[in-house]
């Protein structure tokens, strides 16, 4: 039977990441950096990726990683979502890393192994040159054309580019990267033109399969980030409504608000089960991984947005000002809702997987 409870190791990892985010993840400073167009904190990323070793959780020990699984990476993303941290963890340490791990290393063992070791040590970051909105079962860009909406490309060291003849690793300095203005300023987007250079890692079929594997892992673990967003929004809303008084009573004691928060709690608990199921299916290589990921994304995306909207509303609109971090969570939740496939796209995939005709 699948065990969705957190293990002792996962609890220890959670505590370490939460402590790091609490010490370094200043949301006021994040908002200021995001406004200036540079949301990343290099010191936080160095501590998370290199010192803590979180960047190499999915990489086997023989390749320089931690030899952990998607369950542990999901815990990291849950805490990064809770702290609305600006870091290329999802794009580099999960999506790009999973794509590289899916390659047949016999094609170019040295190139793939070297890049994986560099990513695991936090010395470099890599991103797939696909739009953030790309779904695991959706169309993939091919060729040397301009690809828009690539997350974290502006700060990546390596771009994994899928072309008609295979998957290539292209140094960012060899590509043209044009920063764009995203809704979520904590996850920068860019338009990428990779040209014709780079080192070939796999043929076209293997490269496309690797990219889809990376997108599937990213979609599954994105649910854990969305869970973290929803958890913070619920906890912050409960705290605020317990402290704010009206008519000499905490506003959280009013029945209408209690019902809204109780409903949200039920949604968050269900989202946790869905996100954990997706992470476990990916970790164990379950044949139903695609099914679990589709369920998690179809549900967790909506829960994160609902929780962020309730957080803003039950704070009396304060979340619409820069003085409170609620707006960062709402924008992250809305951006995540269309990342790696919309809820509607995942519902269509789910219908096809269980052989039900979609409406």
C-alpha cells in the first residue's frame, strides 16, 4: 500500500529548508528585488543547492547527487512554495535534471554525467527551452526558432534545446535570451533563441521522451509547491482573522468566515493527499504516474488560487498593497495554474487515461 505520510527523513529535510527560508527568505526584500527585475537571492540558492545538497536530490550518488527521490524533492518544493521563494529549483533541479536522467547515457555518457554532477553540486543551473505553459503531453518546440515564456532562462547557465535531430545542451552565452515581464515576478520568463550551436545529447526520439519525462516530473512536483502556497495562505488567514477585532470580537469568530476557512482547510488536506500521491508515484516509477500527476495538477492548481484569493479577501484587501506578501502568493498561484499544463488540460489527459469521454 502506498504510504503518503512524511517519513522522518522528509520531516528533517522540511525543518532544514524551512529554517533556511525563515532566515534568508525576507518577503519584503523579495518584493523589492522582484520589482527591480532580479528576484533571486544568490546566497539563499547557494545554501539550498550546494550547502544543503537539495539540488542533487534526484541525482544518483554515483553521479555526485544525494540519491534521494521525488518525495524528498517534493518536500523542498512545498517549503519553497510556503515561502514563495524565488529560486530555479523547479526548472533546474527537477525538470531539467529529470530530463537528463531520462537519457540513455550510452549516447554521450561523459557529457550527460558531467552536466548532472554540476547541477547536483549547485555549481550550474539548466532549463528546458520550452514555454513554462508546456504540458507533459502537449506539443514541443523544435528547431532553432524563438521560444517564448521560458522560465528562469535569464539566469540559467545551460539551455536544453530540442531540435529536429535531437536534444542539445547549449551554453546560455551562445543563445539570445530576452527577458519578459511575467505576472509572477518571482519566477522570471524570457524568450530564447538558441541558434544552431551546442552539444548533442540524444537523438530526436530519445530527446523528446526525455523532455516529456522532465515536464511530467515538474508537473507532479509543482503540485507540492502549490500545496505550500495554499498552506501558508490558510495559516496566515487564520492568524489574521484571529487577531483582527470588529464589534469587540475576532472576525474569525463570525460564522460566515469560519465556514469559508473550514472549507479551505478541507481543500488543502485533499490537495496534500493528491500532491503526495503524485510525488510517490514518480519516486517509485509507478505505471500510474501520469494518472497521479494529472489528478494532482487538476486539483492543486485550483486550491492554491482559491487559498490565495481567500487570503487577500479575508485580509480586507491588504494583499493588494506592497506592504503585505499576500499579493506575491496570489500571483505565484495564478502563474502556477497555467504552468506545465492548465487544470483543463490535465483533466483532458485524465479523461483519456481512464478511458472516459471528456465533456
